[in-house]
C-alpha cells in the first residue's frame, strides 16, 4: 500500500512537473566570453520547474558551425551550477560550455540545444577573435563600470530607466564593438531600493536578461565590484544577506571568465588576448593586503599571478596591455573622501598593484566605482592631446554609464588633470548625454 502511494506521489509530481514545465522553460541570459586564444565560452540561465530544484538541463550542449544550416560541431567542458536563490517557485540554474579550436576572425553560428522541458535557443552568431598578434585592423573595445537596474523610487525621482537608456546607447554602437570590458558593479542587484522593490535575484535576472542581445553577440568580459562580492551594499540589509549571496557566489555562478585558461581564479583574476591586445582583469575587492572586501584565498596569490602574467607577455606580439579593476586610486576626488563605509579611492589597491603596472609598462588602467568619467596620466601630468608612449599607465575611470545611485560630485575646478566629464547635472535630475 505504502509502495503504491509512494509511486502515485512520484507519478503525480512527475506529471505535475511536466504540465507546469511544458509551458515556458527557455534558455535566457545568454552570454559569450573568451575561453583561451581559440575558444569561446557560452553561458546561459534557465529556471527549474516550479517547486523543483532539479536541474532541467543536466547535459548542457551547444552546437555550432560556419553556417546557420550547418551546426555540426558540439561544445565541450559543460558545467551546470545552482546556488540558494531563495525562490521556492523557481530555482535558477546556470550553464556554461566551451566551443574550442575556432578559426580566427570568423563568423560562427551557435544554438543551445533543448533538454527535457527546456526549449532550444534561437540560432545566434558571433565573430571569433583575431589570431594572437594580428595587427591588421583596429580593435574596438567598449569599456565602463557601474551599470545597474533602477528601483521604483529611483524611477520616480530621477526619471525613467537609466539602465534601459544605457542599454539603448550600447545597442546603438554594438555593430562597431569587438568586445566589452565591464569593470565591476554589473547589475546593482543589492542596492537598497532595488532590494525593496525587486529581490536580489529578480534584479540580477532582469538585468542579465535585458543584456542578452548584447552579451549573446559580443564577448562580455567582467570583473568583480563591491556590488558583486557581497550582498552588503546597504548596511541595513546586512543581516538579510544569505550566505549564498556572499563571497561573490552569484557572480561566480552567473559569469564564466577564462581564469582556467590563464591560471587565474574564478572570475576574480584572469587574462586573455585579442589580436595585438593583452587584457588583464583583476579583483580590487579581495586577495591583497588590506583588500576592501577581505580575501577569497590570501593576500599574495593574485599579486604573484599578476607579476607572472605580465612577465609572460610578449610585447612584440601583443604590444598593448590593458588592465581592468573596479576601484581607482588616482583621480580628482580627495584621497580621504568616504562613501559606502569605505574610501572612494583605493590606497590598498594602489599599494598592491601600481608598482607592478608601472614596472611592466601597462598602457591603460580601467576602473569605475566613482560615478563620473575622467582620465589622467601618471603623476597628474597634463597631456590632453598626446597619448603616444606616456611615461606610465593612463588611468581612466568611467563609472557613470547608468545606475540607481547618484553621480559623485566632481571637483574639477580643484584639479587640473580631468580631461573630460561627459555628463550633466541640471535641475536636480541626473542626465547623461546619450
Ligand atoms: Fe563600486
């Protein structure tokens, strides 16, 4: 009798799963990243069946090829993961696969295959990276930090949809962009007001879903910001931040950067090549002495990795070296200004990284965190028109693309090294010149 009841229950759950799930499980949040010199990572997200935490796609697979009608190759190194998203109605699952051994500078088509209750994706496409060292054409990189979803209150106060406006601006330039560098604070899922009107996961899911058109056609390379490392941006909500929203667990599940191929760690630090450019992505949140957000491993592994990675760069092959990290240490803001419980500038980042970047002649250091745009030369030297072989990295801060927080006050008149501030403040309304 008990066996029969158990069987009946199992059958009911299975049938219920089937009935509910047949309705609408789709791969979404599709995103591309480099995976070594000849590889591409395809990542995506799917909700599990309602009231179930079971992986709806246990064998994630992408097929790809040189024509939309000839997707003959199959992905490798599949990965599925989930974490406590605190939503019993729909557990999130995150997937990644790799497309290896691609021809350089070639249009590829790809499609995520269906599985159980999950449908196939549309057939999408990307252009693979040029061969390492290829200097036959320019490389166009879209770079920024600090983009995220608005909360309801922000919409009322500041006008509608800064995030959506930022996406619209990116969409306009998409055809001319080779890849994106997003230097942290990726979706603002943990901001106070967003937290009130959207849960952390809802905000992150909405943000990434809205970005799919961009991230499924261009490589979207991220680094961790303070809004990704811990769910603690709003101190009042610290105690509500679950253990699975700390230690960059959502960020580690939702993105797949090439740390494995470059000897790095998670999505925290890694590097890749694109033609004649070598890009290094660092964590300005963790893993160096006095790091603002503590350590995931220790205080020396990332710093040693950075030295080793730079030592291995052949500047004849990749003469340009670009570093992205979330926090600046040079800029017009006073060094001791404090927001969000910490220094705006990051003296501990400077102590850990600056000497190394100067020693190895890094060309550009890209950051955000501060909500404006400025770029400077080493030691504040005014160099408004000439960036040919400056005597140190050009420090470029761009954290003003669009997010629910206010732009920071720029003290332009106090400093001489600001070159450009492409935003306006008028009548108390935040506006951006898109
Ligand atoms: Fe930040």
